C-alpha cells in the first residue's frame, strides 16, 4: 500500500485523472472498469469517496499545481450537475489549477445534452471527448453501444453550441462486418462535424467480453484489412487537415490532447477513483477495481512498480516513440540518468539501416509507414522487452 505523504515535496504541474466507473450498459467489447446503472443514479457514496481521496491528497502534498484534468470512465456524463460541482470544488481546493488548464470529460452521446454542456462550461470544462465509434448504426448495434449516429451528431452540435471548441471523437476500426468503405464513411461523417481531434483504435478482443465469447459467430476483418483501414484513416484525415501526432491520435495542429501527452512523455499524473493509475516520482501505483472495497474505504493505492533508472529510460523511449515527433535521446538521458545512446545505439544503427527508424541529430523517430506496427519495432529496439 502506498502512503501519499511520500510525495509531500510535489510541486507539479500534474495531470489529474478522475475515474467514473458507471455506464448505462456494458458494451460487448468492453473490459474497462465500469458498472451498468440506470440514468441519474451515480451513487453519492462514490462521489463522496472520490472527494475524500482528492482532499487527502491535497493535504498530504501541499496543494500541488495541476494543468490538465481529465474525467474518464465509464461514462462521466452520468454524473448529476450537483455531483460535478462537488468534485470540481474539491479539485480547486486541493490543487492550484493553473490558468489555461485543459479540463476534459469523456461523454457517451446517449447521456449529454445542450443543458449539461452549458453547465460543464460554467464549471470550467473546455474539452469534451465523445465516444462515437462508428457512423453506421448496424456497427454500433453489434458493439452493444447504447447510442446511434443521429445522437452523436446532435451531441457534437450541442457541445459546440454550448461553447466547446475542443471536441474529440473516438472512432473504432476492425469491427465485424466493417469494410474500408464503411470505415471511411464514418471518418468523413466525423470530420463533417466541428471537431478538432480524432482518436481511433483497432478493436481488441478482450478475454471475458461477450464479443470474445461469441467470436466464432462474427466475421472479423483480417490483419491485412485492418492495416488497410488504418492506412485509410491516416490518408483521409490528412486530406481533411488533421495531423497524426500519435499512432492513434490526430488533430488540427495546435489542438492535441495535453492530458494524454503527459502519458506519452512520462510526465507526472495522479489518478482518483477505482482502477485509476498514477505516476509520480518514477513510481506507478493504482487503485484496485473492487467497488465495494472502495466505497467502504478499505481500498488504497497499491504500488505497481518503482522504476529503476534503466526501466524509466526504456519507458520514456517506448512511450515517446508513439509520438510522430519521437524522442530526444539527450532528454531521456538527462531525465533518467542513463546514457540512452549507449543503451540503444547498436540496435538503432541496425534499424536505421533497415529503414524502420530515423535518428536525426538527437531525435529518434519511427518511420511513418511503420507506426502501425510500432510494437514489433520496439521489441527490436529493447532486446529484453
Ligand atoms: S461506454 Fe465505454 S466504458 Fe462504458 S461500457 Fe462502453 S466502452 Fe465500456
């Protein structure tokens, strides 16, 4: 169990993540920590426990600075306005929230309207991330999503008319029955809306999910078809003015997600709520996923890993190479205390000759055409991975 007073010297600025583990229904592919509940019934006990944790952290660490706040889930937009207000009030008591802080929430299109977005605006939110997944209703239905495309379109317009100018849509590819054409239709529908950011991930079959249990009943696109969909995603978004800045994330330049950039650059962040993860002082820790234990205060932060300098150096490399701008080897050497060129130089030389990576001055990048298979590139780069 980790004691938060270890971090009493923290100054920040930190990223803050709040996990709201409730949804209207469980999607068929989902293995996230989320529990189905009826609308309007997020337990006050959960919100109260969150507030206790945030207060405790602020007291033990001397109210550090924060410059990104992200509500994820689950479906945070199931919170009532009163519950949002209580959490935001505690956050501003426990953190020095810097001017210009990015304050985001995830949103399921079936759970938000113009009135809610106006309330969120007045609470300081300036970014919303909407789970569109597809513009095709048959694909949404197969995935077990509770919304349909018409609701996504209305939700984006509601967010925009309430004043949100930073809007992300989450999209999915590799869905059974999906084709390159139907995926391209989804992307073009998404980009016809006033959105500045698109995240798109390939569907993963997670053990224990209904989709995985019934996998034989579906026809999944094969690996080549999935790779073709990813290529279509990149070329279509590029044509529409969105730049790929991370393997699965695209934005109008200047509209990247600052909170997620913290994860990819090894910056410190603190998570609150069950199953949330944190990374402070080279230590990864998490709250377990047991809702009853969390509500009865029996849960606490468990240490996942205290990174050695070598491990921290590897993490900075692995995470940073997800970004199209790659990593500065001198920067990761300075931050980790490990000579990155000495650690990876031989493999980098080999891989440069193979054409999979580029080292320009001090900056290492994966060549654009290999981004989608970056895992195998990283396996070659880190022999002990
Ligand atoms: S809305 Fe998101 S978190 Fe909730 S069940 Fe669906 S995929 Fe999981």
